[in-house]
């Protein structure tokens, strides 16, 4: 079993990765969780694959395990579904010493995480990520949220889990498109912090090689994320670097009403666009842009998504990394080194135009 610790004073937690860990979850969680009730929140795709194994392992360790299933997909990450979960948790008799277990991808993790943060003013949360994206990113760091009509993730909290348990075998059942999406975030870590990871990814054949290397890749990414979150849990400085590719990625997701492109696909095109803008600003070496475009192709990710000037203007106004008229835009100084540049939105829109995006 591989273990990493996220060292937040008074709220430290472990990330454990092991093949078959879902079957050992009960034993691993029993010393940590005081109450008897463990509410598993999962989605309609993950439930038939993994929920019974997790529930069985919890039962064996003396938990009363209940399963709450939401329809799979981003459409479930809403205040309405959150409110349903609250009511269902109360119907189950949840108390403050009980816990919520998020079994699934980032949608389940964010939604169940926000439910755990808010029900009874907060109960213990365990993240059991089953997508590559959730294993390398969303299950770690404590951002939980639901989407609003006005945009994604606009209502949420910082709420750290008590443990993250990941089973690399789950990647074996993941649809290829979801694996691709997760790779966008993996490539992002290479870009912003780990040139050696980027090189290792360049040396792999492509998507085919990922499930077998998933455990190692996820831990390398989680180590980077843990270090950043330890220094900037509340996202006021260094954590913004994780937003590389996301500012414009959000534009692309929204321009196509979250239907045409997955989050990862939009982030991929967002990274290529951010690299191009970085080159235009004289900050990013052209070679880094070339390598990013080429690795995105290697992992079957889009390098460009069309959007209109109105799409850019509308979404940038809502960006959570903005303060007043300024926006923190993440650019690469070199492969493996990123920085935030404060730009007036008007200037960023000009750069987007100048870069031919
Ligand atoms: P997702 O949760 O929708 O999962 C993708 C699809 O894969 C779903 O259909 C799901 O049912 C299915 N699935 C999950 N695990 C499976 C498995 N092992 N085998 C087969 N199918 C499986 O999407 P995602 O890409 O995991 O997460 C995207 C969400 O994460 C977005 O809402 C995004 O905003 C959020 N996010 C949050 C953070 C954070 O820090 N909290 C970071 C990045 C992204
Ligand atoms: N996924 C970005 C963050 O956790 O800050």
C-alpha cells in the first residue's frame, strides 16, 4: 500500500492507494470513524460496479452502510440534488458522529463532499475516487461544490476529507474518454510543477499505458497537489497555479453548454491556449508550447476549441480567480514552472484575440 499525508495542522489526512483497497475500506476506516452509520454516496454507473464491495467491507467492520445513488453526470451536481441528499441522510438517521463516503468521480466527490460539509454543520467525509481525474485532483484538497445556473462550482466550501482511499483497479472500467479527460489534469501537473513527470508521459506510448501506471501517476500528482494545498489551502496564492488551462477551459465548457466537451478536454485546449498566450507575452518558451500541443495529441486530447469573443468575455467575468477587473492568469515560465500574472480582463481578451484564439 502506498501512503501520502496531507499535512494541514489539526486536519491532516492520509491518501492511501492500493489495488483492492475497496475490500479493506471497513478495516482501514474503523479506527478513524466513530459513528456506526456510513452513508455511501455514489452514481448510477459506479454503484453496480463497486458499491456492494465497499458496503460489504464496511459491514464486516461493524458499520451500518447505506447507499445513496445519484444519476451519473454533471447534471446531478446541483442544489436540488444536494437538498435531496440532505433529506435522505436525515431519513437514515445520520448523526454528527456518522460519516459520508463519496464513491465515484469528481461529480460525486464534490457533491457528497458539500453534503458532508453542510449536513448537521459538518460530518466526517471520506473520498473514494474512481476516475483518473478524481484520483489525481478532485478527491484531494477539500474543494467541494455544486453548480449554479450562473456557472460551475459557484456554491461550495473548503472541507477536507478524513481520508482518501483510492483503488487503481477502478481505472480498468473507466471509459476511454474519461481516462483521456483525467490525463489532461495529469499533464497539467507536469506543466506547472514537474518537468520529469512531463518527460515520463512523453516517453509512454499513450492512453493504453495509463491504467497499468495509474497508481504511480496518481501518487506523483497527489504529492504535488498535497504540497500546494498545505501551503495555500484557501486558494489565495500558489494553489491558483492548479488553474493552468482552466480559465480558458471554463470558457470552452460553457460555450458548448457543458455538452460537447468534458472538463478534461476543455482544460486540454485551455492549456494549449494558455501556452500560446504565454508565448505571445514573452513568458513561455515556444518549445514548451510545441511540447504541450504534441503531448495533448499523444493522449488524444483536443489542442484547440473554437469559441467566440462573446463566450470569452462572458465566462471571464465569472472567473473565481478574478478580483474586480483583474484576473490571475496562469502561464508557464518553463516546462515544470508556472506563475500567475495579474491581467486586466480587457488585456486578457486582447491577448486572446492577438493569439488568434
Ligand atoms: P464524473 O464524476 O462525472 O465521472 C465521469 C464518468 O465516469 C461518470 O459517468 C461516472 O459515472 C463514470 N465513472 C466513474 N468512475 C468509474 C469507473 N471506475 N468505471 C466506470 N465508470 C466510472 O467526472 P470526473 O471527470 O471524475 O469529475 C468531474 C467533476 O470534478 C467536475 O464536476 C469538476 O468540476 C470536478 N472537479 C473538482 C475538483 C476539486 O478540486 N474539487 C477538481 C477538478 C474537477
Ligand atoms: N482543482 C483545483 C484545486 O483543487 O485547487
